[in-house]
C-alpha cells in the first residue's frame, strides 16, 4: 500500500478517537533507527497521538529495536517485562519494530514468550504503521514483517527531534556482508533515494530553519542516485553544499573502500562538510580485515588517511574498532594499536566482539577467549584515552565556532555545543544562545569535553 493510502488510513484511525491518546517510543541503536523513529512519531502525531516520556502514561508503547549488539535483546526483554504491567492494568497496546523483528528467531521468541505483544513490524513495513495499528485497534494481533527488500517510500510524515539539526536517510540496506554484521540480512540490499527527493527534503528543512544535516546510510558513500547520468555521493555532497541556510553537512557511515577521489575532492572544496570524518577501521590487521570481509588492508586504510590529510588540511578522524574478532592473534591486535597510534583518532567507538546469530563470523571456530578480549579492550582503551587527552591540548587557547545545542545534561547552569570536529564544549551563557552559532574560546580540557568562554 502506497503512502497516499496510508495517509487516508491515518485520517480513518484518527477519527476513532474521542479523547487524547498518548504514545511512548523507545529507540535502540543507530541514527538510522532514530530517523525511523522520527517517522513513527510523525505518523502517530498525524493520528493525533501525543508523545509522553513515561511508559505508564501511554496508550501505545513502541519499541524500535536494533540487533547489532547482544545486550539489545536483554534490554528489549527487560522493557517488555515493564510494559506487561501496563498491558494488564489498562490494555496498553504494545508494538515492536526495527531490525530485531527481521530476525525470524526473535519473532518466534516474542510470539511464544511475550504473547501480550500486539504488533510486530519490520524495517520494510514501517511506512504501513497506520494500517497495522488500525487492525490492532480492531482487536487483532498483527505480524507484518517482509523478508524481501522494501521499496523506497517518500512522503512518510516525520516529527524531528531537533529544531536545528536534521537526520536525512539517503539510502537503505547494505551489500557488503561484513562477516560479523547482521545488517544486510535485516535491512536488505542497497536502495538509494532519488537525488531530487533528498535535495527537496533538505531545501524544505533549510526553509524551516534547520542548519545542520546528517546524511545517513549503512554505507553512505556508495550512494547511487537515479537518472541516466552517473550521480554518486560526491555529486550529492556538492548539491547539498549549494542549499542556502544549511551551514554544516555530516555523513554517517562511510566505508573506507568506497572513499573515492571524487568524494575527497568534494569534501576538500566544501565549506560546509564536517572536518571530522568517521572512517570505520574495525581492525588494523590485514588478515583480520580479510576475515571480516572488509575489502581493504591496513596499508590501504593508512594510505587513504594520509591522502585525505594532505588534501584536506585540518581533517581529523573518528572510528569504530572491534576487539577480539575470531582468530585475532596478539600480533593482529598490535597492528590495531599501531594504526591507532598513527592516525591519532579524535574519537574511537570500541567494541568487544560478540557473536551474532546468522553471521559468518558466528560460525568461525577460532573464537577468542573472553578473558583475552577484555584484556585487549583495556589496553586499547588506555591508548585511546591517552591520545584523546593529547589531542584535546591542541584546542586550548583556540576560538571555535560552536552551535549551542541546549543545556548541559550534567549541569543545568551550563550550555553545551560541539566543535566542527564534534568535540563536546561546555560553556556558561543565557538560554537565548541555544540554537545560535557563536565563537567560543577553549580554556580547558576534561577528556570527554572541553570548557569554553564567549570570545
Ligand atoms: S558495511 Fe559492513 S558493518 Fe556496515 S552495515 Fe554493511 S555489512 Fe554491516
């Protein structure tokens, strides 16, 4: 069913309500899931549901799940236990969607062990949420999961979380099949949105006052637009650059193998594209990278970093690293430390390898002992922290343009924002600075954040 018909459904569902209805949504996982949740919120609010921050006040509870990490399952089961109480007391509708619902063994477990769940929907059927919800309201239990690649739907209502920064998904799915990753199985093969639709969305965002855009995709730099002429990620970056009002462009996540010269040139020519590039390393060992099916070597990764540093002065990097992948030897791990020492990442998202059912790596026999994985993780963490402290020193005394995002979570009297390189900056100031970009002098560093004063 197409979006127009879904919008008609919204009208029908909405007319069933005679009193205010409330929804609670919990999003797990990455920014793509956050963007999906913004669409779920958009559809629910079109149906005149209002958002609440507490599960107990809700008439419908939605869990938008992720299946990348093992603890996501435990988290979901814990939350389902909490939600059951409200189901029993007042008949709250419980819906679960997202990546985890694309895994047949998880759907089986939910239907058998949590029979009070009303609606299970997948990543390819998210746009049908109004139709599915209407069936649930008619007292049905619904399972709406497709195991084929979904189409790209435009025009799904959206309720954005922020007023200045917006997430824009440009493509869905992934073709890479990294051996540890479940994403290609749950999100399907790569499908790109048409460039006209993406640019229209961003132009509208700029008109609404949005200043910062994050282009999202599982493998964002393999974006392929439509039409007869070849249109790739570098073209999209150049076209977004031209949109008046947009001041900053981020993208997440690129794959090192797809970082072609035209993309590097587009970043170098840009005044808006972020100067912190997230370049997932995963391992510094060529052998482990091969087993991970990453399609680049340690040397190719380092050459790419060097090329970008030469072409784009001031560029810095963040990365993801998995410690303890099957077969990782001490020497392999040393190679990872070596890359970390050479690149001096601004930020490293470190993960201890955990087995994911359905992936190639789960079937590998040479799994690394937990104790070894944890010891290596600690060594990596120490190295990363010492480098971050060192990197932070170079900010002290500099003036940075900071978009003030809001009040600091840890100190209500302080404001928070980020540098161009994504460092958190805490500063004193009045609330009317929120949403403005202002020059801030950095005066001290505190490992995970910098402190600044108005310059
Ligand atoms: S590139 Fe690899 S890690 Fe990233 S989503 Fe695709 S398969 Fe997963």
